[in-house]
């Protein structure tokens, strides 16, 4: 069964304290892994797409990496404005067509 | 440029009532999708469309209908609301297949009593 699992569920960091969020997946026919940021009461905001193992993407203090079984979102020297829920999603293709699965997210709080 | 606009933002329905959640995008995207977000469940794909006149089911389609008569609009219809449909609903559009670099609306918080 296709599955996306994110860990930890919640993470509290001091400003400047770097860390990583994990997204592990078990899907057949991976067609892409996506990272989103969601602020309270708002829709998700797209961050990155990764398609193949070894691929990396960077944006400001965020860096996403992908292996064959998991993805990491590395946050370097976070600031309070990085506080949000970070969602991971995968798109797969099988005999039932395109499917798209989100993880339950990691709630990040950065303390000044 | 408004992006993806959802209406209403909040709605309370009685069990058995029907309603339509509206979604419009002004980015000329071919792909549009509807998701529901429930605590501890993550976002789940309800229905999606790959262009005007073409729709397909996602992970949790039961109890919902969609149609796509124009590129801009993708309404979601609840035929007979049930308490299990209490959720936050998000509409999204994208250049490519559902999920890829998607732009999301602000959401509709629906409560069915």
C-alpha cells in the first residue's frame, strides 16, 4: 500500500539551530516528491519538486534531498518566520492511474 | 492576479443538505484538484481534472461530484452532506499533473451538523 510518513510530528528549534525534517515513502511508480509549507489557516505553498534519487534543491535556508526511500528537508540557521507546518507529498502512477499522497506534516516552531 | 480563489470561506450545513464549493483560477492552468484536510490524516485528493471536460477520481471521491466546463472553474458538489464530510477543503491548480508545483486556494472550512 502506498504510504507517506513524516517525522517528527513537531519540532521546536532555537533561532539559528539547524535541523532536518524527514519524509519516508513507499509507493510504486514514483513520479515526483513535493515539499510544501503551510501557515495556519492558509493553503499549502509549494516549495520544491524532486524527481530522482540524488537530486537536491535549495531555496534560501531550505534544502531538499531525495533518496530511493526518503526525502529530507534541511533547515539551516532557521529564523522565527520559518515557523510553519511542512508537508511532503508524492505522486505515483500505477494501473489505477495517477495518485497523489500527502504526509501529515511536521509542525516547526522556531523560537527567537 | 488573484491565483486560486475559493468561496465560501466558511459554511455550516445540516445533514442531507447539498451545496457547491466554488473554485476559480486565473493562471490558465490545465490541471485542477480538490483536497480535504482532516486532523491527523493529511491532505487527501478527492477529484481532479486535466482540462475542460475531463475529470477523474482521487483517493476519497465518494459523496462528491465535480465537473469542468471551463479552464477557469472547478466546482465541487456535495450531494447529501454527512457529518463525515466536516473538513477543510482546498482547491489547487497546476501547470502539470495534480500536485506538481500546485497553487492552493485559502480553503473552505465546512461543518456538517
